[in-house]
C-alpha cells in the first residue's frame, strides 16, 4: 500500500524536524509499505527536497513528487514559458523540454506563465507576468495554497502571489498541485490505486486524498490545530503527529 506524505507541517516546519517523522517513515518501510513524498512547495528543486529530507533523517530515493513537476506536465516541449516562480519550476520546465524565461528578464512573446512560490516576487515580475497573460499566454499555477507552516508560524503561500497575478491580468489559472487533477494524475501514475494520504490541512490534503480515492490522515503539527476540528472532508484518522498517525492506522489494518 502507498503512503503519500506531505512535507511542510508533517515532516518539518521550516528547518525544524517534527519529532518522530523519520522513525515513522522507517516503520512504514520496515512493514513493506511504499512511501512517497508529495509537496506543493514550488521553490526548491527536486534534488533540494531530496537533500532536505536526508538532512531530516529520511532517505527519499527518487520517491519525491513536486508541484513544479505537475505544472510542467501542462507544458508542451518547445513552448516558451515565463517563470514567475522559484528554481524548482525552471528545472521542471527545462526537463520537460520547454524554454524557461525568468520573469525578471521577460520576453516579447510566451506561450504560458507559471506562477509559484518564490522569495523575490516584486512589481517588475508581476507586471511582466500580467503583460504576457493579456497578450494571450495561458496561466498555470503550481498551487493556490494561501499559506504554509514555517518554523515560527504561518507564511504567505503561492496562492497569495497568484491572487496578485489574477487580479492584475484577469486571467483564469489552471492549478497543477494538490488537490487538483494534474497532481492527482501524476501521483496515481506513480503510487497506484489505494493508499493513505497524510497532510496537515483538509482543504488541500484532504481533498487530495479524496480525489485519489485514498484514506486521509490528518496531523496536527502544521496548519490545523485541535480547535479547528471538525474539518471537511472528514479525516479517516486524526493524530497529534505523523508517528502517532502511523501507529493509529496500522493498528486498524
């Protein structure tokens, strides 16, 4: 059976490891379960995610799926893509065979604009993205998360940047990451049917689990706190952290 784990708020918060997460992954693997790591964070390259997992005590191998990978699946080889996002998107688009153009530089004509989380978003990039969209480029978003859990609290997510681009251009985005169809299709093609999707928020991870047809395990180490319960969709299990969730669900099976 596949276990699909979110990262921010499940395995770590910022650079701080959530206690027991590495041991929980090892417990699953020792029981013969396949573990996948699926993140909406579009800022890092895939290799950066793998390296960060290693720094938190988890050998991910190649079992990492990112929202840039899902966004790049919507790009045709040879297309010119304006990147209003982090290096993870540039890498994924290039690997797909597209021409990645930094929004800080811009271009006369592009086929698509991809918006994702990046820390140097500014008015110049916003203006160039909106200009390209008004000229006919299509808008792809890595994800529309309004926030994500940092080490010291919630931080603005890619959805906050996407809102500025949508407001400035009037474009309607196709969203690639969890819980939307491009990521669902990508993960199902790798992980197969039947499994558990674990996350820290129902609006994203819960909907993603339901779209996959997986059970939904909710942990309270990220966005969702005890005081936020109940949530919709209703989780199949709620636990204070990943280690407790793994114990809970495996005891039922």
